[in-house]
């Protein structure tokens, strides 16, 4: 009996341990998620930090721009090319009186769409300025029952006011992989620890809290325009992958190390020097998109660089020549040293003025009239003998 009871106890403990191991494998969390060298999609787009972007945005389009900022909260790379994927935003066309919604997704082609998350805005009453906000992660990426929520019913948020405003048109992002906005430039993925450190700097105290049983989930009736859409060719570890996704990642391991993409290998495989291209992505609008991406990423097309060169060279040459010639001229320096000849010019008039040549001549000629007086003295001499008389004779 004792042996039978011991065997039964061992059997029960074995079943319990097996169930725990199976549950950990299915959820994809715990120690396995933290293994070095593995790239998990759920760890590279922190849905909790989305709250700060929602609070700052005035429209879905502005929210989309914040999502894709370089050095921001997006470090997601589903196609494994070593570059961060562009996240598009669509507004729910399905609307209720108290509900609005946004869908976050990545599009790699007409039929290659992977939804990332849904954002639900719910008002308990239409008189509230704000709404309850619920972020629901995609089950393939984040697993089952993955939610973040907050209560902004009493707050005035510009994005919420815009979504609940009466409109006939809804925002549908025109941008996707390989068709980016004019001011967007692809940027490289960083390692997950580096990304986590960046998040702490961007938003150290997020207002959204994690929950598995959100308050308003049972009241939400609207549906996402991309619900159920998934991409089989994902080169990142997923929390709850489908059979096709597991098979693809097994046959196509991640090609580039995270944070240090092998650009030469990717360039050789995609047949060009353009970042972000994968083997299964569409290539219909390659030329105009290539030019559009080259402007912000590489500093502008060759024409712009040619125009900049003469502008930069011309003023540099002129400034250098002026600065070199003006101070280098020894004229100003030698003039003080060559000033001795200047007094010679000053002395010459002084010496000429002291010459008494012209002044002395009239002074020396002035006594000459004394010689002219001699004939006056000699005039009686010829007179006396001519008269022939001597002294004392009277006529």
C-alpha cells in the first residue's frame, strides 16, 4: 500500500510539472523571453509608452508621426532587415455613440499586413470631455489578454476631441513600408537593453497600467478594420505564433544581428543598395520612393550636393585670400621703418630756404652806389684847370 501511494504521489507531481512547462512554452514569457541574442517583437514596441504620444497628439496623423520618430518608442523589426518598421495608423470606420478606435499595423505589401495593437476610446457619457483609453496588444505578438488602460474621462485631450467630433471622413494612413512620408528616414534597430534604457529616458513614469481584465472591454462593440490580419513571414520571436509563423522562422532564421545589421548581405540579397528591402516586399514604386528616402537619409540627391559645393567653396576662397593678403602685406609694417627718408624731404625745403644766394645778392649790390659817387668827386678837377686862373686873381 505504501508503495502504491508513493507511486501515485510521484505521478501527480509529474503531471503538475509537465503542465507548468507546457504553459510556459505556450505563453512565451519568463526565462525564455530574456535569453541573450533573441529578438522578441513584444519587447521592442512598448505599448505602455504610447500613452504619452496620445496625450501630445492633436490628430491620428500627428500620432502616427510621433510613433515613427527616430530615437523614439518604436524599435520593431518584423521582417528582420535590421531597420525599424514603419507603423501605420487607421481610424476605425466602425463607430458607436460612445466608442472610437485606432488600429496600429505594419504593411509590407497588399496582402502582407500585421496588426500590432488597437486603441479603444470609450465614454461613459457624452457629456464627458475625455474618455477611457484601452490599448490592446495583438495576440500573436503580445499573447492573450494583454491590455493597458487609463481613465481620462475628466480630461480634455485634443486627439479624443477630434475622434469624437462629427465627421464624414476617417483617417487612413497613406504610408507604409517602402512608401514613406517625405520627411521620414529609415533608421537602424538597436539592441533591446539599449531600447529599454531609451524608454526610461523618454517616459520614466507612464500613466497607463497593465491589466488582464480591463474595465470597459465587455462594453466595446466596434471592430478594427485590420482585425485578424497577420503576416506569416515574420523574422522575430512571437508570444503566440501561428503554425505558419513558426515554420517560417524555423526555415528562415534572423539574418542580421540586432543593432548591427549586415548591410552588405542585405544589399546583396535584395539586389540594391537601398535599406529596408526584404525578399518578399513589393517593388512596384521603387524609383520615386528611392529618391524620397535618399533626401533625408543621405543628405540630399547629387544635384543638391553639387549646388552646395560652389556655394561653400566660393566664399571660403574669397575670405581666405582677403585675410591672408591684408595682414600679410608688409607695407604698413615697413612704412614706420622706412620713415627715415621722409625727414629728408622735410629737410630739403629747410636747406633750400637757408640758402642765401638770392637774398645775399641784393644785399651785396646795395653798396655799389658808393662807386657811382666817385664821378661827383672828380668833377671839379677838370673844371679848375680849364678856367686858367689861379687863386687870388680878380677880373
